[in-house]
C-alpha cells in the first residue's frame, strides 16, 4: 500500500487567493487531497474536478471543529483577519492541526501569538503571516538587514500597487481599517507608536527608474511584533512599513485616519464602493498592472536593497502560502508545536528561496549608493 494522501483544506477557498492556492498546490503535483470550504464554496468555478467544495459558516464553531478534524493541514485564506482575529486558529489548535495563514493584521497577530502555549501543549503548529506582507516581504527584509557582521541602521519595506490592481473586499477592508491616527514602527528592537501624519510628512520612495519619488502611506505590520521574537533588532534605529497605491487620493488619508464615529460602517461602505468601482474598471479597457515589493537596509556606507515584481498581489500572496504548504507536506519544515512566522528557524530560508526561484522569482539583494 502507498503512503496515504495528506488531507489539505483551504478555508476561504472560494476567494481569489484561495483559488490560486488550490491551483498552485495542484500544479506542484503533491500527494494530497485538496478541498475548499466557505459560506458559498459550492458556487466556486474553475477548480480541478477532484477538489471537494464544502459550504460552511465559520461562525459556527461546532461545525467548523467537525470539519477541521478531518484534515491534516488547514490553510486560512479567509478575511479580513481584523474581524476573524484568532478564532479559527483556536479551532486548529484544539484539533491539533498544522495551520497556515495569510494574516496581514497587526491586531490579529497579537491574538494569534496568545495561543503559543496552548499550541505547544496540544501539539499543534501555527505558521502565521505566510502571504505577501508579511511573508514574502519578511524574506526580503531578512536579506537586507545584515551583511557580514554589520547590521542596518535603518530599514523598511515599501510596496507599490499600480492603479490597475483589482483587490478583494477583504484586502480593501484591511487597508482602509488600518488608516488610523498612529502606526507602530520598530526602534532599537522595541515597538513604538508614532503619529501617522508625522512619519508620512515628506515621505517618498523611488522603486525604480519608472516609479520615482512616490508618496507613501505607512501602516503597522505584524513584522513589528514577529521580527524581535526571532532576530536581534537592537541595533536597528528605525524599521517601518509603507505602501504606495496609484490613484489613491492622498487628501482622503487624514480623513480616514481621524474617523471615529461610525468608523466601521463608513469603511465598509467605502470598501464596497471601491470594490464595485474596480470591477467596473476591470470589465472595460485592460490596464497594465504591477506590484513591486521592496525591502531596504541602510548601512553606514551603502544601502542594501531587495525587490520582487509581479502583475498581481494575489499571486504573490497565494504563491508564498502554497510554497510553505508544500514544505510542510514534504516534511521540510521542522515539526515543532507552537506559533511561528517566516523569521523562525523552523522554516529553511534556503529551501524557500529555491522554491521561489523555481517559480521564476529570484530573491537576490543588491548594493546601492555605495560611498
């Protein structure tokens, strides 16, 4: 008899990212059975025939527990994580599963790490932040923070989204809900709250020759919490995270940051209207899309930079999660109970970078502005 197939469930597999994860894992030709689960999973189209579609309300804890119990690996592609927080992770831990998420929420990260001791005692493993940012951006950061025995004095992540990018509702909501009056940055290894308007004033970044001097919107990344847990950040004077979204009216940002009354209701309205506008744009004339994920580290005499390019943030998110899942299925991740991020030693960066290169994405830092 052959080795039994690993059972993998993509929770939220009816969304764009979830469907891409299924497609990647299928292309990898792994010894797995892949299923999806969502409120309207049965309506999902363009999936391989062998994929089972399971309709479920994840708010129903008992039904979710019974479902998760049947699988070896749960990939959480639901969202927004600001709403779900760690509720589905708790079920994964109670069912002693390997859980892989694409969490991008600073607040949800706090709740997920509170499960560390319970995960250890239940022999469950949570791999969190395995998407584009954090995830791929974390891998880029690790490439630029060190050189020989030297540590960058200032570092950061910058992401460029062209105005042709279409986003899911969860992505739009996550972006808008994080427009608050303050952001967290990392200063000498400690998270520090700073006023958004203060750090954003006169902040620009040049991604390449064609995308120069772009205004930035700063955000609180989960990496502010996870990096110090895994590497020494005490010598880094400042580490921060920002993105540029083409077409975003910058004058709207202070309004969203100062919004307090009916905040969630207004943001849900803006989220839905933005999503509908993008769908209308997407159904008309095609616009060339581009995503640039960039990390930099400033040393005394030079700057170290590492970038990757894609036409879709969905694809970068799904690819990262799928490569981590592939490593878990093949036993290439150290099976240790607890909560872990990309920075941790349980994930081989060498293997992960090789897998990205197999997919045509080379993660190679460059030295710039050398004095």
